[in-house]
């Protein structure tokens, strides 16, 4: 059961988007905020990304695209935990009524567990703590709610297929603009462009989906999250668009 949240209406709301290190729902979250910005360019969005989020954003080829949502002006910045630290002074904005809502999407099971137990040791969890203290509505999209989830995975090399053919010249390694391929894909260098996959003559490079079972402990934490005052759980990133359109 989620608590109702009262939102103070402004002509153009200022929003905060916190990103954690989950791949599941990451693309959908990006698409949701891109749509929000396209439908109302006057809305200002600040992004708070954990260190893990920064790595995953690069893996999925979305890191450089964040500027299409947060262009860099005041209240439209991208704050990275790797640069700001886990307790960035910028989260103090939630106590100064600078934001009308905070969205955390996607939220890893680790992030959900920390919020449920009052732990604020990352940029996103600190943002949540300060938002609740500042009476700023918080909306969270957990990746682990119940049952089984189908999650999009980064590009990988099937090592067995690769070993069977053992090409003298690896075309994917040549075409990779980031030098991320050397018998396997270095996901910290890969930006998810996908240029490598079609050039492998043996189909050894794949990016696809995996079926993941949600743990009981994660389901319990998500249920507890929904009971916390000031926080509302959303089932899917697309719900972000509906919430913002209702402001």
C-alpha cells in the first residue's frame, strides 16, 4: 500500500532523477525522461548518478546521451558520484525547495534495501534521505518487485564459439571504436554502440535478454518501501510520464 503524496504545483516543475547501477529498466527510464523533456522543454531535470550507474550507463551507450535531458544549466546538471562524492552538497537542494519531485529509476535491490533500512551512503540514497526530510515527493521504480524479470543485457562474446573458430583477424576488434574487444568485451570501455556484433562472421557477439528470478528478500524490501512515508513505488518507468503530466 503506497502513501499518497501532495505535490506543490508550479507552472514548470523542477525534477530530480537519481540513477543507480541497474541495467534492467535503464533504457526505459532514459526514454521516459527524454519524453518528458520533449513534451515540455521548460521542465528542468537534474540527474544524480551513482558510481555504479555511471559504469552501467556507459555499457548501454547512454552516458553521453544524458545531456539531451540535462543540458548543463542551473537545475539541469548531471552530478556524478565519482566527481561529487557520496554526500554531495548538491543534495542539500532538496532542503531548499529547489525540486518538486525526486524519481529514482531504475532502483537496484541494494538501493531499495538501504532506503528501507535508513542507510544513505550513495548519491541516490542521500538524495532520497534529503528529499524525504525536505518533504519533497519521492517516486521509486524498483527493478526487483516480484516473480521473474526479463532484463536486457550488454554485449558479450560467446567464448566457446569464438574458440572454435579462432579467427586470425578479429573484425569486431578492428571496428570497435573504443578498443573494448580483446578475446572478450571490456564492459568498462564498451559504450553499447553494437557496431561489433554484425561484423562477427560466426555470431559470437550477442546482446540479448536474460530471465532473472526476484529473491524473496528483495520482494519483502520492495513491499516495505511502499509503506514508507513520502515515498511512492512505481511499477514501470513509463509511469514517470503520467506522474509528471499530472503535476
